[in-house]
C-alpha cells in the first residue's frame, strides 16, 4: 500500500483563510435570485376611495364568532352568532373590523361556507371588511387556513398584515401569529407606518387577535397578554406619546368585553361574536367596564365626526330569548389632540 506524505501546515492555513473569506463574501453578496432587502416606505397598503378627511364614518368592531356547523352548540352559540352577523350587516358600517377567529377550524372549507352563508348581509350591503388573523384561522394547518382566509377576503390581497387609510382614520391590522418584536419584518413595517402617519389622520386603530391589555384574571390564569404583546404595547405607548392622532387597539381572543385606557391608548377587547363565552369573574380597577352581566355577546359601534369619536358597546340582552335584542352597555368618547 502506498502512502502519500501529509500536506504541510501552511496548506491547511491557506484553506481555512480561503473558507473564511468565501463565507464573508457570501454575507455581502445577495443570494442568487433573492430580492434585495428593502426598507418599508410607510405608505398605507390600501387607500379607500371616496372617503375624505371630512367624511363622517361608522365603524363596527367585533370578533371570535367561530362560524361552523350550526349543530355545534358547545364551542359556539349558533343562534346568537348568526343573529349578530345579521345585526352587524344592518348597521351598514363604512368599515368593519374583525378581531380574528372567524371560523372554528381555519383549514375546514365547510366552516368558511357557513361564514359566507351567515354573513350574506355583509355582501348585500357592500361592507368594507377588514380582518386580522386569529389562532383558529390556523387550526388544522396554517397553510390551508391561510388559503381559506385569503379566499374569504380577496380585498386584502394576501397581506397577513396591512394598513388602510380611510379619511381621518387609519387602520393597522397586525398578525398575532407572526413575530412582532424589534427587528422582525412585521415590526420594521409597523415602525415605518407609525413614522409616516398621514397628517389627515385623527384616529389610528390597531387590529390584532391577541390582547395587548387584559384583566388581572386573564393575566394570572392564562398568561395574557403574552410577553411579546407586553413589549409591543410598551412600544405603541411610546409612539402614542408623540402622536397627534389618538391610538385605539382592538383585539379579541378573550370571549368577553373589556376596556382600558393606559399610556395614551384605548384598549378594547371584543371577543363576543358567538364563541363559547369566557366569564371574567375578577375585573381589576383598570378595566373601565365593570358590569357583571354575563355572557357578553356583543359588537362595538364607533362613529367618527372629524376629531371626535363616540363608541357604544351593544350587548345581546338575553341570549336565551326567543327573539334577540341588544342593549347599550358601555359608552365612551375620544377626541384627537
């Protein structure tokens, strides 16, 4: 057997240096076929035509419906869910904000068929519907869930997070299933949006499924808000301190209604669209809604008149009644700076 002499030491040193140089060059050179990194320009993703800064607006916000087989009376309340969807359609809002968990199983096309059937009045009244992604949109597989989600809302053009400029209102819809911490793609986009709020905007709405603020019961029992949402809330409050526009955050996930005012931001939890209700037995002093009536199937109607916004939470008075009615249970007003 023939043996070859070992290469000299300088040969290995040369190979190591060559590998190191090649690695550094790979970091500086874009991957073949990959688009170059771009900085978001901060412009709204969508601009609603026909709505000027002087236009009065009617906005409805609600979520957590869990549209599914009407025979399922455990995970959702089918009669209330369907009636609320029709009631929301009858309000004929200019903008409809959905705080997530619209289907029960996001990957199930049958659940989305029920959604389309029970929200038919939204199509009839030509509502502008703006959703955010909840955890139920991903149940059964995120890929299939997103396919159904984007099919249901073609107007958002497959954006998982996006912004909408509608006269004196700007909506910033965030994706709670994607990272929001500093350095993430969603955070960089959000930071650019807040650095370029149009001068005409009096109210900025943040729409996301996971709550940024919640009652002490949810903090202790189910660890809400999550550490990432706490971090996002701190960031938004820092931005709110230097903005002329009023910030309003609308979330869901908690199947009840809560309202807070903290750090210059109004926080609304609106998860009473029909999903199995969640009792809030302990409402801390920060919660500006202290009514103990339960369950809280509801929606929120917000009317914007220039620099003033009035809001009312309408609750289903008796979910067991043969004929449903709503009652005004909470009211507040905000004024732009």
